[in-house]
């Protein structure tokens, strides 16, 4: 979720208010509009369908207003809250009265569900209502009570900021007060139940919203009590005390939520030992365990540390970070929630430091491993985000390899919906130095600088398809202020003009470029980000991609998909010439799902594979010569929108 670091003493940057950014046209405008028109209402229909999700029904049964039992996973309350957060974010921009009424109705329902002591978790409350004596709070470690309450609390903070209403905030405070009392009574029990710790981020955000220091105290203690866990493992990041951890291990969603929550604690406390640990973990993830798409959590299942001479330290792990450079393609897991968790962590690190490297990862995830999880129809989803799709695998995988309209574990779909609803909040930041431009997309910004003076900007661009960006100052303060432009790490040869005059020296890739001056209404800044097509290779220890290359243009990762090949050619038969010349071409297919997307066209090589259902493990080297073939590569996020297909991000290199 978006954070409010306006009073955080150890955060360099502050976010802009909800609704301050309005997309006007282009890439993010189209996705936000689809979020409003399709994603949010479609998911509301899903929640109301008792035969499909049972999401709304669980709350109605828990409130005593409907008969039945709980259905769905134990964490489904939290998924419902994530969708509600998306509704809040859409309302913050549109001020849609129908959404406001819907939120009021749902908040009333949640109020009827919540116990007077603040506890709210429908699986347990339904059993207690039915008189089942064995139904106890925190009786089962994998009940996800704190995860669910965490998402309720973050949604409430956002709702208060968007509407000024305290109705949902009151429920959130009751839930946090319950957790605070439970910490005092049973700290070790609360530590044991810190599964997928969304509540770490949540209680700090509640502190920022209410300024009640008990919630800050709770947030600090939630980190410290992890050391009380005995017999922990890597899957929940509690085998070692947090400050002793140097590598990311175990369940990637739980890990990334933990890292984001700890970053929030640092922003309020300045505990240098926490930031030092986060830096080590970030370097381990970004340099050794993250996919080119920003995806996290390579493994379906595994063991960690699986090569240890001390076998007592080996623990089972699931949807997990693997070893350094262990990044399979066909079986890549990359759960959407883990990818979004990576983005949430980097957003917080950006707030703390103001360093562009964190914004680079945030952008990478948004355009690739997060956006790939939702179909261009706005209502079909991936749970995992593989980097290679092959028909007729000789083994089964746990999750569907096609987009589905409903997934039995429905945590990822509402997570991507709330993320897309909130992208505008990541576009800009504020500091005493001025306004920071983090993401590029056509929009208007109307906010107030930290000195209290109003600021209005207009940004015009067709990014990421075109690197030309124009910013117009419509209204600004009377004195000097800075406009800080993020120069992506991949951007070489960038030029900046102010009112048509080239500014020197040239911007440095991977840094923010600061323009400090007294601005007048009508002043313009033109940023030119060259977007050459780049062939990239992985570290040589990434065994699956040895002598392979991937293709990027700007922040967008591209892939080769079978609908763009002749029917008798498979992606695995295509080889990439090292001197290939790609030509960006907008897709022109009226009413087609990829309309407006920029594809890359070029001449590659191909050699047929042996065909047949039964193939020996070893076979003779193919003797057929490479022939030329036209290929078209599409953005990775846009694959699997034209029916069943094969796909690959990495292609073997021809020298």
C-alpha cells in the first residue's frame, strides 16, 4: 500500500496525497481506467458469488446474518480487504458516489462482524458463533489472523486519508488494540503466528495516521519478538534473529512483507542495525535472486539451506527464494504477491534514502512481473509468473499455466487490483528539496510543497513506448524549488532542456537529476530518454540462461510468443543473432487485446527440433543449418492474452 511518511523522522521523501495525481492519457491512464471500469466491479461480482469465492458470505455468516460455514482459504478476509483498498484508491481519484456508498455498507458489515474486543477473523468467529469450543484465537499458526487484520488496518488508513471518515479507522484501531494487548499477554505466541506479516506495515501506518505511540511500540516489538521463536525455519524467516540474516530465504511473500515492514519501523526509529540488515538483504535479492522481470521466489518447493553440513538447519520451503542464481524459467514461481511485496519494499527504501536504484526496481516490477499477472481484459489472472511456457510438460505444476478468472488461492488478483489503482501515488515524492518525479506517464499533479505553497504540474509523454517527456509548471511557489527527475539506470545519453535550452552537465544514469531554480508558470522541462533495444545476458551461474539473451527496451521486458510465429515454428526453435536489428512497431489490430502495444520486429534464426511425444534424454546434434525467420516480440506483461500459447523470455544466442 501507499505510505504516509510526512512525519517520519528518518524518511527523506514524503508521498503526495491520494488523488493528487490524475492520469490523462497513455499507458497508466489506460490501466487505471480499466481498473475503474472492469477490475474493481468484476471482483465485486466475484466476492458476491457464493459458489465461486464465498468472500462476502463469510462476513455475513460471521455477523449472524446468513446461515452456513466458512468457505475458502483462511487468509481470504485479507484478500477481501485488499480489494476494498483498491476501491478506496479508485474513489480517491474519481470521487464516485456509488463507491462511497458501497464502502459505507461494507464497513457497516465489518463492524457487525468484529467482536467488541477488536478481534476479527471470520473462520474463527463463524465456528465460535456455532458453539464450537475448540475454535480459539491464534490456535492454529496457519490461520493468518494477523495477516488479515494487517490488510484491514492498511485499508482503513487509506480510507481515512481518502474520505476523512473514521468509520473504518475505528475498526482498525480496535483490531490493533487487540494485537497490542495480545502482545503484552503472549508475545511469544504472537511471534509464532507472524505468518506473512502484513501487520508489521499496518501498525506503523496506523501510528502515522493516529499518532498513537502504542502502535509504534507494537511495530518495534513485532520485529524484536521474532527472536523469541524456537524451532523456527527459513520458510517464515524465523530460523535466525532478523539482524543476523544476510540472505533472503524461504517463502518470498512472507520475506518481502517482512522486509517492507522492517523498513517502515526504521523510518520511524532510525535503528541503524535494521537498515544495515535490509541493505544486505536487498543486495542479495536484486543481484543474486531476482528475475529480469523483478519477479521473486523462484521455487515451488525446496529445502533451505539445502547444502548445509549442519542438517539440523535444513527446513522445507515453499514458493521460495532459492540459492543464489537459482532461477529456473519453465518452473519459475514468482507469485504475484511476492513481486508486489518486492515493489512495496523498494518503495519504502526509496522513501528512506531518496536513491534512484530503489525506484528502478519499483518501476521494473510494475511494468513486468506485477502487470503480467492480470490479463488485458482486466479479469483474468496468473498466480505464478513463469519466464518460459512449454506445452505438454512431462510433469504437473500446482497452478494453472493459463490465465484464470478465479483462483482457489485468491490472494494475488486483489493485490494487483489495489496496486494498479494506486500507481499514481508512486509517481511523485516530496522533500524539502522540491518534487521528485519517480515514474513517467501523462498526468497532472496538484499538490502542496512541504513549505505549504501550491504546486501544479502537467506531464506529457508516451512512455514507455517513447522516451520524450515534457513537464510544464502550471503553478509554483514564489521562491526556488527543485524538480528532481529520475534517470533510470539503463538510460544512457539522456538530455534535459529547460524552456528549450539544453542543461549541462548531462544527467547520470541511476540517479535523480536536480533542477533548482525559480520557476514561472508556463516553464517547461523536456527530458529525452533514449530507448534503444538492449540484449542482456545473465550471470554465468544462472545455468538455464547460459549463452542466452533477453530483450529489453526501456523498463519493458520482451518475450517471444507462439501466436507471432508460423504455426509450424515453436519459440524453442528460434535463435537470437547477436547483431539483430529490432524495429519498434505499434501493434495495429483493431479491437484486439494488444492494440497500442509496441512490439519489436526483427530477423532471427531457427532450426527445427525433433518432434514427437517420446524423446530420449540424449540425442545427436541437429545438423540442419540455421535459416532466417521474421520474429515479433511483445512485452512480457502482455503475453497469454490471445489464447493458449508457448512463450519464452530468454533465447539462445547465435554468434
